[in-house]
C-alpha cells in the first residue's frame, strides 16, 4: 500500500503545480481596423473614415471616425482592412482578393442619408466585391453608413449582385456604422 | 444411484458479476459417475428475477443437442437422457432478455434460472451487485439490450429513456445529459468508475464515451455518490462494463446497426475469454453517419465518424489479490450544421426567418467540413483489490486520461483546416478505498483521492483562447456508512475536497501580457438517507448538502461562443455553490402487474452560478454582441419524476413516464434557463407468438410529448421558446437461431409521422428542425 502512495505522490509532484507560460498565439486572422478612404473624382479634399479596435472583441471600446462629405459629389471609395495587432501590420485585403468568390461588401445608408455606393471591382465570376467603389452623395443630409463584409454569401441570390444584402446570407466578418454628414 | 442436486441461480442480465454473486452451488449429495449411459437428467425452474415468481412456458435450448425444451406453466422443466457433457444453454421467455449459460453436466442436475423480466423492476442489488453501490435513493438503470440496440446514438440519448433525464443538444450528433435540471459542470459522468475528464464545460461538448462498452448505465443519486470524484451537485451517471464472464471458451458479440436517416452504419464487435492466467475482453466500434435529414431538407454537414476501442483484462492473482486493467480509446469527428455558423446578431436574426437553413445542400453526403469537432479521448485504468481479511477489502485505483479537442470553424484565408479551438488535457487520478463490513451487516467505505488536471491550449489556432491554460489539483477524502437492517436501510456519509487551481491567462489588452492566478476552494458534502422496503412498497428519503467550486470556464472564459452569438465572460471572484437537496422516492409493486415509481425533489442552491445578460452590448468590428457575465444568485429547483408500468392483460404492458420541473432564480425572481420543459412518454408493449423461426417477438409503440417551455421570459432567449410537440416511435423486436447461435434483431422507426419540430434544449433549433423519420435495424449475433 505504501508503494502505491509513493507512486501516486511522485506522479503528482513530477508534474509541477505551476502552469508553464503559454505561447501567445499570433492572431493572423484578426481584423482590427477598417479604413474607408474617399477621394473626390473631380478634385477636392479627400475624406477618411475609420473603425479601429486594436484589442479585438471585448476589452477597450473601438475608436470610430465618421466623415463629412460634399453634396452632389462622386468619390472614389477604397476600403483597407488591417490587422494592426500583428507586426508587421497585415492587410486583410489580399485574403479577400484571393478568396474573391467568397467575399462581398454591402453598403447601406440609413434613412435620410442621401448617398449611394456602386461596386467598382468584381470577382472571377464577374460578381461584385466592393473593396473599390464609387460613393455618390446627394442633397445635404446626415445619418449612418453601414459597411458589411459577408463571408461565403450567396452571390447569386436575388438582388445580391446589386448590393442588396437581404438574400445574401453568409457569415458576417465586418459590420460597422460610420456617422456621415453631407454638407 | 445417489443423485446430486445442483442449484444454480442466474440472472438474465448478462452481468457476470451479478450472476456469480447470485450463483449458489449447493451440493446436496454426491454420486458416482455413470456418464457413458446417457441417462442423466437436467431439471429446473425458470423464475422472474425481480418478483421471484415462476415464468411459465420458458424455453431452454441445449446447444450441444441443438434442441429446445419448454417449461410448464410453473416454469418447471425436465430434460432426460442426457450424456455427460458440457454445453451452452439458452433460456428465453417472452419479453425477457435471453440468457446464455455454460453448464457441465456430469450427474443428474437441478438448476434454477432467474430471468430479468422488465427494466422498470430492476433490482438495485442485482444491478450493482456490490455493497456500497446500493443507495437509499432511487437509482435507475438501463440494461444491456437497450444500450446495444441504441448505440448508434450518443450516451445522453440513451439516458433519455429514464424519467427525469433530458438531453441538452447541439443538433442530433452532440448531446449531454440533464438530470433533474442539473447539467454540465453540475453532474459527473463516470466511465468505469473514473470521472470523465474532458472539456465538459461547453454545452456543445458531448461526453466522449462509446455506449457499447457499457453493460449497464445507471443514474445514481444519494450517499454512495460521495465515493465518486467529480464536482457534482446532482446525480452521477455510471457507465459500467461488466466483469468478464467465467467462461473458458472464446465468446463474442457482433452488433450492426443501420439507420436510414443519415444512411448510418454502426458496427461493433467484442470478444472475451476467461483463461486461468488472464481473463480478457476486447471491444471495437466503428460508426459512419452522413448528413441527417429534417422532414423538409438535409441538415447539411451533420455527419459523424467514430472509431472506438476498449480492452479489459482481469487476473485473480491469489485469494487476496485481484487486478484489472481497462483501456479505452474514443475518436470522433463530428460535423455541425453549416447553417448554424453565424457571425453576429444580424446573421442570427436572419437565420431565424429562413424556411430552411442557409447553406442547405440538395444532396446527401458523408463529407464533414467546417464547422466540425474532432475529439480524441484515451483512458487507462488500473485497479487492484486486496482482500486482507474476511471483513475488509482495499481497492487501489489509478487512471490516466488524455483528451484532445479541436474545433474547426469556417475561416478566412484558407484557415478552415486550422482549428479555432485546440485543447489538450491530461488527467491523473489515484484512489485508495477501504471497504469494511461489520458484524451487524453495516458497511463502511472510506477513501482518499487525488486528481491532477493539466489543460493546455495549442497556439496553432491563431486565436486567443476561450479558456486559459491551467493546472488543477484536487485532494479528497470521503467516508460513508450503510446499514441494512431487515426492512430498513440507513446511510450517511461525508466528503471533503480541496481544489487548487493555477491559471495562466493571456490578457486581452493590446500588449497581451501573461497574468497568473491561483485559487483554493474547499468543498464539503454531507448526505444521509433512509429507506424502508417491504413486498409492495419501497420508500426512501434522502438529504444532501454539497458545495461545488466554480470551474475554469465560469472563472475565466472570455470570447464568443460560435452558434450562439454572444460574448461570454468569466468572473474570477466567484464563490462556491452551496446546494441543499431533499429527495423522496416511493416505489409500489403489485404482483408484477403494476409498478409505480415516484421521485420528488427540492433543491436550493446558494450562489448558483449562471450567465447574467448585460444591458450594454459590446461593440466589435463584426457589430454589437450581447454580453453575458458569470454571476451568482439564489436558485431553487423542484420537480417530480413519475413512472407507471401496468400489465392490464397478459403479454401487454403499458408504460408511462413523466417529468415535471421548475427552476427559479430566486434573487431576481426570474426563471432559470435550459430547464427541461414538462415531458411525457407513453408506450405500449405487446408480446407476440412465435412466427416460424422468429421467436420472442414483441412490438412497441411509443409516444413522446414535450410541452412548450413556458417558464422563461422573452428577454432570456434570442427567440421565443419553440412549441410543444409529440412524436411517435415504433419498435419490433425478435430473435432467431442461425446455425445454433442466437441472432437478435430490432426494427425501429423514430418520428414515425415525419413531424417537423424543434426542441427547446436543442441549440440547433434557432436554425433548423430536428431530425425527421428514421428507420433503423439492429442485428446482434452472439457466439
């Protein structure tokens, strides 16, 4: 019986009761930052809106910067997705372009905000992606512009290719609201 | 010539430990052997194990003569003109489990066989065989045939046959048991006496046990539960293989189950032999099930692949020492409904409105893609029993477990093959227990236990882990005393656990620092009970006070749970839960015609740990998520379980089961979540006459009704609780002889009317209907 005790005791104490330091995983897939750069097609000051949440889900609240756009103006829109928790800073744009069939952005202006977005880039099946786009503003107004990125959407669903998210399905990778004013 | 009488008592439960406990060989006289004359007589009687009444017209089949004999209406049989020989006997009776026995006939012999009649009347002493495993509190057991018949399913699905047990599901493939409102961390599951170690904290983590290994599965409540390691506030579920049968020949079993829904194939085989040097048994199981189907569509990506293996060795070293080794390996890959992979609340709300889940494919496939789980669980158990005196026995146990769990999500950038969660857990457990039987029949069991857990996240995921790395060390002592005093049975016991946790957490701050925490918890449990028993009535009363320390997920989880779209945050300030539970049980038996079992319980839990929804959602790049933080409250759970078994006319039996339960968060005056709604089962079983070669025929029609869970506020769930439902199941059982060997079969149809329904306790209900009609065929060949 004693032998058994010793065996047991040694077994337990061979294992330290202090857990070793974990290896911190490299969070390659994380998207911390989305930058929406808008350059007027006929010259003028460009506008940059952004959403930044460096510590990922939970923790600190994200920093969101909206934008003030000129009325009745067409802008070249360019979306940049970054993982700023990685060093060097990693761009998610290349993942999206590589898997272009499995990604699509959707843009929705809240009621009252007079703004529309047109796709300028297309996937291998000639369906829209949305990293490059044209933003056209109308009369002065204000509201929210919601930018959504869907992973594995049904791109052939009714209205999806024209930017209607209703039948897109898929999994949401990004859903951020920007406060927009049109002056 | 003088005659030798031999009385052999045997049960029909395929449990050799029981058989040999109840096996009495009484040599009344001796005689000289005149074997060559072939004029020996085998006489005997077939009796009902639970009621001690004769079983009329039972059949006794002698394998060496390939001939069957029938008993008379008093279960008495006499077979003459036998030669001295050894033979296997098969004893069968309508609605009984057929029993095989090995008999050496050298002289005129008299035998009494005790057959197991029907499961509701199963005698605890016979099931558990041993003192210290019987308790004052009602414990319910599922027997061998039912386990084998339904082992294409999960353990929790099989347990649902017991009144008061429900299953918490993630689709049809993943389920864990809920007993009297307790689940997850609050109940312990013991595989062959060893607390199943694994990441049991997740509601989508099913216990990694192959039910085929079990001879019987029981739900044990009461004092004897104190002997088991496990942080339990409620019941203990025992999955137990039986001892290897004392049979010198090689014997085995082959089971095959086909299921039409999911075109599933389950194959299981086991072989065993009792040799002087070593008794051994090997069991192996293979399962392959494809996409299941709801009545209107395929449940895409709900297939399952499983390969399990177990080995058991027993050796009686001398009259004092006995050693056993048990090894098991459980390996599975499970698909999770593709349409339940969602990113945020918008997706979830959209999923609710769909008539069929997103990503539903029009065709069936066996392929399993992300989201999926891959689980490997290895167990080794060594036990040695030392009978150092007539009254005392020491039991030494060591067990080691290794649990590797990987969960795969649909990920971006070709990462779907990299797990999103990858955990390795190993456990060492040691137990020394002393059994002592007093002169007055009292029984004292005392023991000490040490349990070491080491849980490590694999950084391959590229995701900050949901559960931190940790080491847990638990040291325990326990003791309980039982006294069987004629009609009364008393018991009382106590247990103390010291739980130490050493946790290393990766902080969620920008710099990702490593933070260290230690916890020390002291858990005390006390339990006592009394039972009165006579021919018609069994009444028991049991009271228990138990403490449960918070588990790692309750203290430290941080992250999004896939498929539920909420942020779950641990709370490392949590205190131990304190539970007081009073249970009373009444069993009434009338003449084997009527059997009533009632169980009522009231449980008060102080500092009940639960997920409290927060007012402010958390804003993330994927949108806003509801936040749940672990918190404590005063909770109360009360309920009743009822079983009525009635034989109104011969060969026909009606069985009704009911479970009612209410759980309240008493501090906030709101209901508890995930409490099983009221459920009822009514089944009729009709034994039929033999049809040609088909013997022991019976049909069973079963109706299961689950009511809507009304005891929940609308803001406690993402969606209103689903409507109640009723489903019908049909079963036909039979057996026949194939070249002198017994083949059992069962044809089953579940959800006979192919009804669309969703179950409150199934987390897949947000996305899809439950499984539709399913035919299955079970074949069992014994050799």
